[in-house]
């Protein structure tokens, strides 16, 4: 047998065979490796089968400062995501990479800021230091400032870190684009943040579920009910839990 004839070029395989092979792989790996190679592989990789749910957690947070990792994420965020945004229903991202996706001029945000109506974010590694706290604050801010059609937001973080400052400090109510939120589940560590979210900026809110595990300044609890009601007066006709 001629050795050259024992090898089959991947582009010579049928689409059905390519689908079968690609389904055995991580969708992110398929997209990053195949998009842009040639028209056939491009079309198969961009099929709805591989673009409805994408998991980027295969990239470890330990690699966030690696130049190769940054090049991969740049290509994916700048060139691949804009091509497949109509198909995406679920995108799973390590929290340390959210800043790469949630910035104002990012093609992903430009395409999705009016489409994303439900967002669930769970940060399952512990916040252990000020640097990680600042990252968390930045993520909270970006969500409220960039997504203008959000209806349901569930934002949770696994940590035991005693926050010394507000997660929403400096978030201006006048530029809070996520005023469309009707259902909000959120974990906070500062009672002032609760009042901040009830100051009228979320004027469509009717369900507010907050997990408040630690209060940095207990004196805030001594505020009279009338002060709290004043902060949330615009919500009095809705249901706030």
C-alpha cells in the first residue's frame, strides 16, 4: 500500500463525519481551531450545533497573564464571537476573563447589549484580597452600565472576604442602563448597596432578593424605616422581597 494513500485530509471528509468528530471536542476548541481555515470547515464549525453553548472555562485563570492565552482570547472575542452571536444561548466564562468581554466597544457587547435579557453569573472561586475585590467591583459595574435590555439578573459570588467598601460605590444612577431589570437576585456585603439599588435607578424592579452575609457598617441598620422607604419610594407599588 502506498503510504501517501493511507492518510485522509480532514477537508476531504463529509460534513456528517466532521460533525461526528467535532461533537467529541470542546466547542471552544472547534471554533478557535477551525474558523477561518477554509470555507468548508468554517461553515461546519459555525453551525448552531457548536455555537449555542460555549464554555471558556477550559482556559484556566492561572493563564490570564500568558501572552498566548491573551492572543487566543483576543481572536475569539474580536473575530469569532461577532460572527456567531445570533446563535449563542449560553456563554460560560471564568470571572477573571469577564473584563475581556464586558467592555463598551467590544463587538460582543455591541451585538448583545440589546439582546441579553437574562443573565446568571456565579463566581465560584473565593475573593481573597483587594485585587480580586476590585475585579469583582468592576464586573458589577460593567453589568449595570452596559446591558440595556436586562430583565433578569442573578449575580452570586462564593467568598468569605470581609468587604471594606461598597461593590456599587461610584455607580451613577443617571447612567445605569440596566434600569429595565424586573427580577434581581444578588449577593452583597454592604447594606448601602441595598439602598443604592432601591434609589429609583431600577424603576422596573418588582422582585428583589438579596443575600447579605456581612454588614461592614452596622450603624446603617439603625436608619429609620422612613429613610429606607424614601430611598425606594419609586418601587412602593411593586413587590420587593
